[in-house]
C-alpha cells in the first residue's frame, strides 16, 4: 500500500469555459490534516467540487490519484464508496427522508459496492447510537428528515455525524465553520478530531484561523488565482491572520 492517500498533479478545471483551477499540485498522506486557505474566488470550493465529482465543473488536464485509484474517472457515488467525503458549506434539506433511512441507505450502498452483506436494522441502529455520541447529536435530530428545520450548527453537526458513520479515508470540509457560533464550532471540531486516525486524512477549507485553533493542521496551503502559491506549517495560517490576504496578493502579483 502506498503511503500517499491523494496525489493531485497539475489539475486544471473550470466552469462554462472559464478556467478556475490553473495547475493544482497537492499530496496528502494518511494521518495528515491539510488546511487550504485563500480569498474569495481563489478556487477553494471549486477544488473540493472537482475532487468530489460535481458535474458543473470540467477538468481540462491533470490527475487526481486516490489510494491508487484514478479519482477523476469515477462517478460521484463511486468516489464516495471509495472513501471520499465532502462536508458541504451549505448542507441541503431532504424533506420526507429521515436521517436513519438516509444513512442506512448510504452505508448499505457502500457495503454493496464492496460485495458485503447489508447491515440489519438492529445492527445499524446500534452503530447510529455509537456514532451519534461522537458529535453529541440529539436523538430527535437523528429521527427527523435530513436537515429539515435544522439550525446552521445542527446541519454542520449532522454532516460530521454522517462522516462518522461512513468512516471515509479522506474528508474534505468545505468551510464547515461558516455560520457556526463558538459552541457549535467546538463540537464540530471535536467530532473531527475524534475521528482522526493514522489511516485517514482531512482537508479543511477555511477563510479563518479560528477553526484551525481547534482542528490542528499539519500543513497549510494558500490558494490564490487558481494556484497554491504558498505551503507551510501551522505558522503560515497565523501569519496570514496577522497580515491578511492583501499580503498574499501583493507578494504574488508583484512577482
């Protein structure tokens, strides 16, 4: 088994003929947390969408190899089954579909992909109880329709709960701190930290240092105008917090 979980090489992609990602290179190994920061319009959410298989984006060149599998050749469903998880910036509501049924269908679809027997209702409910405790998800929320009537914090907590149930190899958190108060941020970040182990990895996409106070990154990358222009350790996020994005713009545009 390779010690590289995800290797992105010269990835270029866009939407409606406009290039947004202009040659992304990124290597993620098991056990690592990578933070991707950058101003609005730099391509952060495009990168997460391209990796997850959002059909709005067109890949024009480059590769993304995920634990030895050509990620870009897979459907969004198969990317999920292979162990890729995307936490949305704005989670959608699914009226009429309970969380229990939604998650049981997702788990059993993944088991079917690997030719495994589906989980029984009893076994699944037992697993639900265990995973719910990780993110302190109220039992009433778990029995309601997916995200329907949830607050912003409840939606984000629900996403981390889904992550706990699906046990992905790579989790991409796209601005999961957006709209969270400090208490919800602590719970969500705590859930992410509890799920971290030596065989999985996380990519955290964020504007702000505050999330990185709770989810400690090993590497920080600055995305600007579709390229990763700086990479470093956690101190890079602190420097960015102090100097602001104008510092990045001046550094790069003057080169």
